[in-house]
C-alpha cells in the first residue's frame, strides 16, 4: 500500500488588517519596519519593500490590552488580559528572531487583578514597570530578563481616589517613574527596593489624559479640558499652563522670568487653583468645543500630541527651554468618504496612538479604522500650509464586515464588498495593492467578478446591477429588479450568471441579459451557489438542509439531498459535476454523489462555514471555528486527513482560490484579508498553458478617451508655447546677467587692491603689538617669582603651628578612648546579667507550655478513638443500603431488558407498515403537489392581507369588513381542504378494496 500523501500546505504571504481594540497598536522597529497587531498575529511590515513577517501568538483568541516597545526597539511586550480566576501575563518577544523570550506574571497569590493597567520599559530596556488594574493597583518592578520582581509598591493614591492609566519611565534614570490617570499624579523613586513618593501630587481635581517626560527633570501632562501643564523638579509650574489648541510657543525660561518680575509665589498655589485658572482660560471662548489632550510623544527634535477632531500638533525644539509649534496634521477629508454617515467629521478618525520613526522623519498614527496613516515630519511649515493631511499607509482598508469576495481568471485581482462602508474595492494580489475604490449611497449585499475581470455583478438594496469595470470607475450596463440579492455567481466561462431572489435562483445570460431559467425548490435561505467547470451544472445549498443540483441544459433539478438536521453553509462541485462537497452547522464534510451522501466525516468539532475545491479537483480548503483555514487531503477516506492554519482570530466568512490554484484569499468578520501561498501544490494545481499570462488590458469609455486626448493636445500646445517663452526669457536673462557679471568683476578687482593695502598696514601694526606684549610678559614673570617666594615663607610658619596643634589633639583622643573602653566593659557586664535572668524566666514558661501540650494531646487521642467508632458504624449502615439499592436496580434492569426485546419486535412490524405507507404516498404525490400549490397560493393571499393591514393603520376601521370576508374565505378553503383530505381517505379505502378484489379474483 502506498504511503498517504500529506494535504497541501499554505503559508500566509500578506495580511491586511489592524486590531483597533489594542492600545499602542503600532510602532516603528526601524525606519522601514512597522509592527502592529492584526487578526491572530503580530505583523512586522516593511512598507518600503512591501514584505511582511509574522509573530504567531500562542493563544490567538486571548484578549490583549496593549503592545509596548522597548526603547532599544528590540523587545516587544504583550499585555494579555487573563480569564476569570487567572493571573494576567506579560509576554516579551525578541523582534530579531520573532520568538518568545520571557513570560512574566504577578508573583503573589492574593492578587485578584485580571489585567495590567499599563506597563513601560526603562530607558535602558533592562527593567519593566507594570501596574495591575483594579482592584489592586499595584506597581511591580521587573528585572524581566531574569524573570523576577525586584520591588513592588501601591500605585494608587493613598486616599484611594482616582485610577491609573499610564506609567512613564524617566529618560535618564531607571529608578524614577511618573504614574498618571484620572485624578492621579504620582512621581515615585525606588531606592534599595523601597518606593517613595516625592514632589507635587495634588491632582484630585484634574482629569489627566496623557503624560510624558519632556526632559529628565520636566514632566508635561494634558487634561480632558484642552489644558497642558508642567511639573519641573517635582514642583508644579503654576505659570506654565497652556491651552493646547491656542499655544504657539512654549518658552519656559521666558515664562519663569515674567513670573519673577510679577512676584508670583509658586509654592502657595494648590492644584485646585491651577485647575480653576485653566477653566477661566477656557471660559474666554465658551462657544468653542473643548477636546481632551491625548498621546504625548517626545523625540529629540520636539514633541507631538493629539487634540481636536483628528488633529495632531507638532512642536519643534529650538533650544533646551524653548519649543515652537511647527505643524498641524489632520486626516484628509478624502478619508471621510470611507463612512458616508460622517461626511465632515467621524468619531472613527479620532487619533488613538502616535509613533515616530527612529530617524524622526515620519509620523505614524492609528485611529478606530483598520488603517495606518503617516505623514512626513519637517516638511512645509504651518505658515505655508496650515493643515497637512495624513496619507494612508498601504491599501485603504474596509471599515466594517466584508460580505462578499470574488476572483477572476484573466487578471491577478479580486473584488470585495463592504457591508458597513458601502464600498467596492478591487485588489491586486501580485502587487499587494488596491487598484480601485468605488463608494455608493446604497447598501451592497453581494458582488461577483466576471472571469475576464472586465465586468462585475453587484447586488444593491434596490436592484442588481451588471457593471463594466473601467480604469477608475464602474459603469452600469443593465439593471435587474432583484432587491437585496445575497448571492450572485458568474459561471466558469462567464456567459451566464446566477442570482438569488428570495428563495428562487434566477439564471441570466451575460450577453443578452435574458432570464434563462428560474430555479425553484429551496424554502430556506440560499447560502451558496457553485458552477461546474463545464457550466452544465449548478449546485446550490440552503439553511433548510437541502443541496440541489440543477441542469443548465433543461433548467430542471436533477439531483437533491435533504438533511433537515443540518443547515448547509457552503458547497463545492468537481469539474465534471458528479461529486459535490458540502459543509454546514453539524461540523462534518459531506461527499455527495448520485443523490446520496457517500461519506460523512467530522472535521473540527465545530460548525463549518466555507468550502473551496481547486480547479484540479485535488485540493480542498475548508474554514470553520474562530479563524482557521483547513487543508483537507483528497480523495476523502474513512477518516479526514487535514492540516489547520491560523492567521485570523475571527470567523472566516469568504474564501476564493486563484485561477492557477496557487493563491488563496480568505476574509474574516473583522474585515481582515489574508493572501495565502500554496507551498506544496506541485502535481495538484491545475496545469496551465505555457503561453498563459495575465491580461493587462483595461476598459475606458469613449468619452473619457476623447477628453484625455483633448487634454493631451492642449497640454502639448501649452508646452510648446512655454518652451518658446522660456527660451526668450532665458536669452534676456543671460544678457542681463552678463552685464551684472561685468560690473561685479570690476568692483571685485577694486576691492582686492584695497584689501591688499589694508593687509600690509595691519601686518606692520601687528608686529609692533607683539613686541610690546613680550615686554609686558617679562615684567609679569619677575613680579610673579617674588610673590611666590613670599608665600612659601609664610606657609612654612603656618605649617609648624598646625603640627603642634595636631600633637595636642592626639593626646586628648587617647585619653577619651581609654575612658570609653571602661564604659563599654561595664555595659557588657550588665547586659550579660539581664540575659541570664530572661533565660531563666522563659525556661519556666516553656515547661508550663509543654505540660499543657501533653494534656491537649491526650484529649485529641480520646476524640480520635470516638471518631473511629462512629465512622465504623456509619460504614456498616452504608454497606447495607448499597446492597439493597443494587438488588432493586438489578430487578429494574431485567424488566427493562424484557421490555426492550418486546419493543424491537414491535419496531420491525412498524417498519413493514411504514414501507407500505411510503408506496401509497408515491401513488398520491401528484394530488399532494396540487394541494401544496393551492396552499402556497392561500399563504400568499394571507401575507398580502397582513402587509396591507400594517401599511394602512390609519384606515384600519374601514378595512375590518374586508379582512373578515377574507378570513371567511380562508376558513371555507380550509374546510374544502379538509373535505379533499376526506375524499383522499375514501379513495385510499376504495383502492385497498379493489386490490383485495383483484387478489381474490387472481386467486
């Protein structure tokens, strides 16, 4: 027997997405690499080369609170939230190897916190400061490389007021931190494992939103009412209170000088006064809305912070004490089109995190969208451009779920439709870029791309539209009256497409747009449509548990499998249309052929969502659970052989396979998109023609082409005019410059002669000055020698006097030493006497305790013997009860077995009766079908009447008589139905009599 071939492997090549539920969710590793969380991985993205590396998390479903990067940009700390009853964990990764380096947790058993509220590396990246959340609010100082806590302390205010949201380590001192949060401000220092608070801490009335170390001795923090304050050397600078939106420059020395001139007493003002001062400044402009200050980030050339509706303010450092506002950045208004509900300002564009690259050239931000934004620092000044717009880093992502995905054959592109942002986007999976974005006012429910990539069918809330894909737009070619179409699919060769209209599948021609077939049979939600390779068969499945096979030659249903206990979610059919694979809510793969389920294999133990079969019929991909993509070995055996691959951490809703079977696309509920590469698909992928190449052609409307040609002609004419004008201006400028050059040359020659004369005069004066200086030096040298001799004699006399004084002090010290030694001997003798007395006293107490211990031991032995006696009696009673219960249950078991044998006999009889009943049902299927059609018509009449009642509530009194008449009609029809059923019963009885007569006559 040949060895089992392993299932195909897939590896993630590119992952689009960003997790916005994590704090500090983007960092620069170096000038080209950016690290951020997406799905169930941490992505390291080289935005210059457009390449990605991934750090796979151990538990991709475990919630993460924040990502913190060490100052040396080598270590990454993941702050993971624990489940109920467990301890929070900090996982540290090495970014050079992309492997886990250390796991840290709370070392004490009595800790009840489920998460670390905040954490931060020290400036040397050797220590990690972490603060647990409520209710503990405890600070832990980790030597993270050794995995131990070196010290700990209470982080919250001693009064218990306020919460902790941030801890910032000093940029020059690893033992100094500042802890901030709403109504919390504490500067703490550790010395010999003991933490002590120092400096200003009266923030009971200040809601602090962000904080940073501006310099090693200055702390800057922002509040929720648009105010920036400063603490310097542990003291609050009362005169350094700025309005974040209005301040243009911060000159701390200038502010200090003005305060000294006014005689301001800094130490007498409390934090409450400071807050009232800030509020009074705010009250000067009551009409303007107040915004919190967020995301302070300091770097050597300045600092940035967020304040206002998507604004980021940058201040440039001009001196150690002076900063001036240089730029204001904001997300471009073009980005607002991503959400039609917020055309001017969206809360989704609020800045969540700011990062600056190591070269201080680029600023990176994240918002509540799944998108990174960047801007170049130190570009145009705000005087030239008041607001500089952010640019999207990488392709513009969907916001909200992606409800549809489709690929084509001619081009390396795929198309997605956004449910919430109402957009359609075309992506290129070879260049990892987005080619087109189109936004609509209507909701988009589905999309399908033609095999050529030049056409698309898009389902809107009001209609289904067949569109032409142009170079930068979609142009409507035909509309179909299908509302909220949830599924649409082009055939393999593109000449047909099938669309779901409620519970009917409508098949249209892509050439004539005629409605070729209406396929009826489903009575639940249709969840999947799949075409065979030759387009002769269409397979559909629905939530009612049915899988139907339709012939495109006749429009008839040629195969069916119904399993009411399962809700089918997706299906796939092989190239010949003979074998169908389906998955659903029961978590099993079903291989269907010849209207029967050939194999039914359990896979992941959870509901399965999508299934995908390669064009070669040799690779099968299934998704299910929380974000897994499973590769299943074909053909299916008695037990499924598969490999599971994880990148997403949410349910995968759509998958698609490229025309060459080499690239797989998966889309999850969180709008993340993963491009997978098949790594061992040799011999399994479809064999393409050697001349096959992706098409690069695009469509453009004739009107646009004419406009572009006219524009080119106008620009060419303008270019020739500019060239003529420029050449004329150049000749004029050359003549003018030649004259100016001649004048400058003459002046230059005159200046040279004048300078030569001045130089000779200065050289003569300089030689004379050198002679005078040398004479002065000789006089100073002789005077200095005389002074030195006099000082030497004076200090010799002083030295002799000091020596005599030293001798007298030494004698005095010897006498004092002798006196203190005598005193020490006396004290030692008294201490020994007191020790002997205490020893005797404690020995007596010890004897008393030993006697008491013996008495208690005897008492315990007596109670133990009594307990053993009671225990033996209880065990005897329990044994008797067990024997009685066993006897009774054995009797019941025997009775049940006898009843089971009897029921088996009755079951066999019932089976025979059921076979006979099935035969009778087949004979009357035609009549039952007619009755069903009448019943469906009656139901339609009822539903129309109910809609009329809902829509015309104002005229409900006038419609009561009509509704009663309709109800009477329904009652009569139901009575007629009962009469027909009675008639059916009579016919059954007559048929049985006729059969009996025939059997008698034959006998």
